[in-house]
C-alpha cells in the first residue's frame, strides 16, 4: 500500500534534511564546535513530553545556523 506524503510531511523531511546537512558540515569543517552540539541548551527538552513538530524543528535548525554563524564570525575575528 503506497501512501502519499502531505505537504507538512514533505516540509518536515526538508527541515530534517537541512539539519542533517548542516550538522554534517559542522562535524567535518568545525569538529571543535561539533563536540559541543549535544550540550547546547536547545537540545535539552525542558518538558517531560516535548512536542517535536515542524515549528520546533525550524527553531532548532535556526539555532544551529546562528550557532555556526556566530562561531565563524568569532573564529575569523581571532585570526585577524
């Protein structure tokens, strides 16, 4: 039985793919930063039963982007 994926499921898959690509990029290019990803407050749920939905994953993806952007800016400032 084949099921069609709805737009929400496709969006969620796209977000997850972006998270995976960004995380892999950080792991390869910035291993010193990668080791701290699991310790970031954004990865630790504050609720007993957190809801993992599209909005939550977008917030997580944006947090990863900001973390990397900040790290790269700081890294380049130290080299200058």
